[in-house]
C-alpha cells in the first residue's frame, strides 16, 4: 500500500510502540520518582510520584487492550518492575522515551478498561502525583439490584454500610510507631461486618474490602446502590498534641446539609438518584427544595439518634474525647436520605491509644460496642418492611412483660436483656425490641 495509507501506518506505528529505551533526557524537566499500584474489586489505580507538575495525555488502544500515558518532558528515575500485578486490570507495564522527549508508559491490560487521570498537588508525605484510574469499560450505570429488591413483598434485612476510611495511596493518619489509620480501621470494619451479619435481620455491606482507595462521593454512592439503612464511616483521629485521646462521633452539620442541597438541586436533572424514594428531576425548583429539605432534616435527626446510641456504647469500653455528638461537613455524611455517622475510634497520634488500636482484642471491643449502638438505634428506628420492624412492640396501657413474652414466644428474661430492663414496670409508648428465638 502506498501514498496516504502508508503514511497513516507509519504514524500509527510511531504512536503505539515506545521503542526508544528510557534513558536520561537532556531537556527533561520532570522526574518520575516512584510508582504504586492498587487493585480494587472494580477498579485499578496507578500512582506515579513526580518531582513537579507535568502535562500529560492518556489514551487507549485495542487488540490487545492497552492504556498509554504520555508525560511531557519527563524521565524515569525509578523502577517499574516491582509493582504487584497479580490482580486487577494491569498485567504488564512498559516504558520508553519518545523522540520529542516525552516519557511514555504503556499499561498492557488483561481486559479493556476505561481510564481516568488527574494530577494531585503535594499533600502530607506526598509530593506531586499523577493518578490513573482504570474502570470496567462495560460497567453499567444505575443501582445494584439487591436481594431485598428481588424479594419484594417479604420482610427484608436492614442494611448497614460500613466504610473503613482512607485506603490505598491514602494511609490516613499515622501513629508514633508508624501505625497507619487505613489498616486499623479496616480491621475494625471487618470485625463489625462479621458481627452485623451474625445478627438476625441485619446485613453488612463493606464499602471497601481491602487496601485500596474509594472516592468520598463514591462511598456515598455505593451505600445508596445497596439501599443502605445506615451508613457508618470508621476513622482514627490525630492531633499535633499527643496527649489528645478518646473517641468522638460525628453527624452532618446543618451548613454541610445546605451546601449539599444546593449541589443536588443543581444536578437533579442529570441524576437518577432518589431522595426518600421521590425523584427530584421532574419537580419545579420550590417543590424540589422543600422535598429535599424535609428529607435532609429527617435524616440528620435519625443520624443524631444513631450517633448517640453508638457514642453511649463507646463510652463503656474506653475514654470519650467528646461526650456529645459533634456535627461537621464531612463529605461521606452528606447522603440526604441515609442516616450517616462518622466514628473517630481513638487518637492514633496518642501512643497509648495507638497500642490499643493495634490490639485485636481492643479492635473487637470497639466493633462490639458499635454493634450494640447500632442495635439500640434499630430497636426504635427499624424501617418498615424489615424483619427488625416486625420484631418490636410498642407498649400499650395494660401491657405486662409476661403477656408480651407469651405473645412473641420468648422468655421474660430474654425480653429484659434485650431492652435493658431491670424490673417489671413498663412505660406506655416505649418500643421494646423482641429478641430472636436464639437469644431466649
């Protein structure tokens, strides 16, 4: 083939094959000093540490699938052969220097992926970074069809979304001995999930299951896709004064709710999300604003109730930094219709509390305390249509413990234990949790 066709073949060959060995470039202004890679269940993240800001370009190739990253006037000052490529999209990493002085990094993929790249400015222990995220090219949008949706008409489990903070390239806070927040909170989250799953009528969803990063709004989105009834984010605090210690519990502030409302109202025409089961995209500005405000107010009140229950139980296993529920504008707390709580389990910057956070025994105590708080909350806030909602009783005038126990076929003692009752006196209007048969 000659003429124009031959020219195109030549240009394509130059674009896809970084044949020039990577070596020092006289005019290179940016050095790639390191690389890290994390494989999550649904995406893979590559992070390149740069000596300074750099322009870059990312594109894909097929047959076989590849992602190509060109970094302008850059040179490689680190090895790329130490990355763990046993999981995820990337099976091999190649590199070379183009004739124009750019550094080319080619990611050979196991299957087609959709890349997204962005630059990060220096923060904490990290300098400039180029992040390349790879997502399933054929991933479908929209909510996940959960077991509860598929079994409509039958009582369902309440869903607790458990979010271990940070992960992957974001280690969170570090303790004096180098303990990383992302590790200890994941350990606590896993323990909590096991305990939640062991409870009749409850099911846990882990927002991240391993050492990888999930974006803050994606954490909210995953909870929404699973139709979570409660979102719980677990962290470990840090402060420059190492004497600071104790647990804290946060819910969304009113100001944070206001900024999120503005975001939802601005994007509602392009969003398929529902607020309290009601779509906003076909509502006028005033009605949408009123519906959103009602949903957010109810959600914050429910969040405060859940937070108080959890804070009370945490106070029984350790010191509290604050004895009341705090409010802040954390992004992960901004779901307008999912009660959301953020737990700072301890100060990892405190040497004593760092040792506790590293202890499996203490992690277990914290997980069980949070579980008790969750159970206390759902005893009075179980959503309609759930198994837990069918296992509660509102005390009416004339009710007795013996009569209630006989009605639900449980023992009086089990009824007392489940509700923290010491005597036989009952208050009209109080909601009793009816224990499962296994608790009797």
